[in-house]
C-alpha cells in the first residue's frame, strides 16, 4: 500500500500503482469525470499514470491553470492529428499550450495555407474528438525515436530528439497520430467539445531567422460549447477596448516610423492623463517619505558593468554610444537603479538616516525585437515610476509592507480590485542566471514571503521568475474582461549594494551594508495606461479624465454664455472645452459620447436666460437642468482622489 496526501492534508491509503483517476473515483464519480490530470509531488502527470510510491497528489480540473494547460496541449495534438489526416506529408515542429489556448508550428511543404482552411480543420478535430481517442504514453529509446521519425521524414522532430537524453524520451499517441512529447495529456479526446482556430502566422524554426519559416496555427478549445461562445464574445469586447484603437480615437498617443518603432509620442490629452497619474503618485510618495530625484537618460558603460546590467542585457540592448574621446562609451539607461546607488554614495550615511527613499519617474530604453512590440504594452522607451529604498536589514520587512500598502492604494484608486501577488523566486536548478550569494537570496526571499503573509495577500509562488539580482513580488491584476496583467513590482536586493560598495555607519560605529528595495507600483506609465484604457474601455475615472465636460451650445448665439460657463468651471479646477462646430446638437452629443467625455452641458435659450446648463452624462443620458454650483458639487462628489 502507498500513502496519498491530498491538498487538504488528509492521507488515504491505496494499492501501489493506483492512478490519480482511480483516486478521484474513490472520492466521487462526478470528480472523476472532471479530472484532466494530476499534480504528483509538484509535477503534472497524466491522470492514468500509475503512482508507485507515497506521494502528495492534487487532482486537476478545468478550473486549475495546470488543468487548462494540459487540456490545451492535448488539443494541439488533436489539431496535429487532424492536419495529418487532411494534409498527408505535413511535418510538425512544436505545439505547446499558451495562456489562452495553444499553437502548433507546421511545415506544409508546397501547400498554400490560410485562415480559409480553418473550418475544415475545426470540423475534423470535432470528428476525432467524438471518437474519444485515448492519449497513450510510451517510453522509447533514443535509437527507436530516431528510427520512427526518420522513416516518417520529419526533420524537425529529429532535431528535437538530438538534444534529448536517452532513457528520458516519451511518445504520446491518440488515434492514428504519434508525437514526440513529455506530456502530460488529458485521458481522451472526448473532453474536447468546442474548437476555434484563431490565427495563422509565420514562425522561424527554433526562432532562428536563418532557418525555414513554418506556419504557426493558433487555436483554443473548451469542454463546453457555451464557454467558447462566451470566449468569442469576450474577444470581440477586447477588440473594442484595444488601447491602440482607443488611444487613436481619444487622441492620447501616436507612433511614427520616422521617430522609431516602439517609441510612443504622447499627444496633449494623453500627456494630461499621464501627468495626472504622475502627480497622484508623487503626492502619495511624499506622504510616505520619498524624496524625488532626477537622473540622466544615459550613463557611462562602466556604471552598468558594475551593476551587472551590461553582462545580462548589453548584447540585447541598444548598443553603446561612442564619444569623440577614444575608448569612451555611454549606454542608454536600461534601469534607474545604478544611478540611484550613486546618489546614495554622494555623502556618508548613518543608521539614523535610514531608510532613505529615492523616487524618480525615469525614462529607460530597451531594445525589444520588432516582432514583440505591441502598442504601449511593449515599447523600447518607457517611463518607470521607479523608487529605491536603502535600509538596514532589520527594516526590510517593515519597509516592504509599507510599499505593499502603497501599491494597493494605487490599485484601489484606479478600480483594480481583482489581483494576485506572485512571489517570484530564483530557479533553484539554474542558479547561474543570478548574481549574489545563496545567503543573500535566502534572506531576501524569506523577507518577501513573510511580508506578503503578514499583509494577508492572496499569493502564488513562481520559481525562475526572479530578477537576476533578487526575488520580487509581482502584482498580477485581472481587468474587467478577466485578463491577467503584471502591474506593480517590489524587489529585495542584497546584491547591488555589494557591487556598488554602499555603506552606512551603524550604532556600533562600524560600517555596514544597506539592503535595497526596488519598487514601481505602476510598473511603467506606458504599460499601466494601456491596461487602464482596456480595463475601463476609455471611460477613465472622473479625476483622471483629460476632459471632464464639454459645453455644447445649440447655436453660435450662445457662445458668449458658453465661454462664461467655461471660465467659471475652469476657475473651480474642473477641466473642459466648448464644441464650437456648426453642427446640429444631436451630432455634437453623439461625437461627445464617442470621445467618452464624462459630462455634456447643453446651452440654449432657456439655459442662458436662467443662468443654468442642461446636463447629460456619458452612457446614462439626461440629468436635467442645474446651476453651475450644483454641477460643480455633482463633480466634486464623484471625484474621490
């Protein structure tokens, strides 16, 4: 018998060789019908794979991230089976699950392929799924694996096999299709009830532009047809909320090929929005004891050699700027932290001075590949709401908790209420990717874990997601459509203070090394604004909206009164404009709705005679006549920040 420990801590005994599916069946038939895979001692397995020793087991369903991932990876195999049936001779690269579905890289040979072929593939996938084909795992020797794919004529699989260790190679088969795969997979194809192929693109084999370009087919599947319908509706809503589309319509930002890819131009309205966010956080930071600093956009190459950024990012970033002086090189700033370390060193520090908190809205530059650029969410020049705290080791946890409070204040003020705190730790199997001693990593990781627990955050732990110099707490925020975004990060760093030889004099009159905390509640202004636009569909909180009202005179004879109204409201720090166009009032109202201006003030004979305005609210309609004082009070109540 073996002991199986379940997530609730209970222990059950089963015969050796029992599968996760059998464990589920012993609990309830309903649970067994929904189990897609299992996490056995932290590793995801097929639910039918025998368990031979005492283990901790978590049964995975569609409601688990790992369950969805297994479902979608199995769907990639199902799509490959359909492709092979419809287009004999097709060769296959890789077919992983991704965050929203899966893809497979395919070589169709001479066949022309487009989205016009999607329908036939979807139909074939459903046909095969209905056959409830079992996913069967088989261990094979390297020689047999090479033999199989040599006979099949699939050079891509042979290339993958070349890098695998003999004795650790597995095949998975379902129906007439066999693939090189580690797994795991769902029990059978019958779980897949709804299929939609989403997109087709080109992808170089192994990401190498010197190798053949394959066809990458993206798809998504669901265990219920109704869930696919909901997903497609969400996709349509996401298109309406796309920050690139709304950014253009609302005249917030633009891009220019002459300026350069990935370098946003902030238009007047976007700049006003951006500056209000900056002022909002600057005010909150001042209350929390931060001091504002400004650093240059470039730094001497040696600055980044010292920090370690040159070694980690130099070859993938903008290349050094050479000066007329022989051998002198500067670097476009990829990070603000080395500059802040040098500010810390400008004078001796005592334990009585700590913590020191330097904040900067610093613009940094990173050379992202052109294919990875995407609106404001992935750019080459962006402004971080950066701050670096220098403190004594015994102050780390308390300072970290204060930063958590600041991040949560930002989220609450901007309507982000659904979030998870991701504790991003070092990959224990690949420590060469990181700098610093094991002891420093242990201290900093423990500080984050304890602070998050004491603040009662809903956390997940991800190994391998730490920064190269230290672990971090990343805030994963869900927007109005349920999509996850990484916004806000806090990092503990024992390493840069060592590399820059930072010191303070302790109460014992000896020199000590401070600990550094990196934090950015927004992350970057560009990415944060992009997510905010999509979250609120361009309907910004009233305090943040570039224009809080527009005055719509029915004809030009009311323009003088409109100007008087504008002046009075502007004097009360309420932002707005007048629509002077010679258009009918219905057209002016429609245009104001499209521009998502929160309030419309309509002026005609009656309003001018009574010294009032007729008020309409975006998305709600007519609110009736008001005096300017009443309208002013209405806005003041709505503005909470």
